[in-house]
C-alpha cells in the first residue's frame, strides 16, 4: 500500500508504516519498539525521507539496529520508486541503557567514529524484487568495522 500511495500521491501526509498490531501483541515475545514511520517525498528534489518513532529504545543494542534497518528500507523504497534517499530522522520515547550494558556503553563512547560506508543495492522495481533478492545482493562499500562489543539482549 505504502509504495503504491507514494507513486500515486507523493505529497500525501499519510505515508505511514505501522509495526504496531494490537490484535497480535499477546502472541509476541516482545511488542515492537519501532512502531511508526512516516515517509516524506520532496517532489521538487526527488528525495524520499523517513521519520521513525520508537516507543522504547535500548540505546546500545536495539536503536542502532533499528536505525540501520529503517535506513536500508529508505534505500530500498527509493530504488523501487526511482527517488534519491533523503533524510532519516529517529525519535525515541522511553530511551534507556540497561544496567548490564553499562561497561559496553563506556567502551563504545570512547571510540572515534570511522568514515561511513556506502551501500550498493540491486536494481529493484517492486517488493517482489526485494523478496527474491538475497543478502549477497546488498554490499557495503568501504566498510571498516570495529571489533564488536557483545551484550545480552533483554526481552
């Protein structure tokens, strides 16, 4: 629906993707923390931007993963819609650091950020193209990861 709506009505203020399904919450190990994203098309510039609202944010493990995931989604949608990826804006509700992540966070904040990599994704014209693609079809160019910092996931 969202992709079709962007194609048909790119200036809409209703370009919403919801991950919150109240009818299924009792079937989930953990309700989604990333619950609502709103997309915006700058028709003049040909860009697609996204703002994500996260109701709860594990600032060490969850938030970085959700930022990366939704940023990739912007690239995927942009490719399908023949737009250029624009801004990604993250907004958090209950932002927290778990007590058993404090040492890992202290280690993380000591690190100097490296140059961000570029992403290369396959030619995509539909969601079906995304579903038939594999992780090997997506590449990070000039990615130089630091050693990972392990921490237990809270549920």
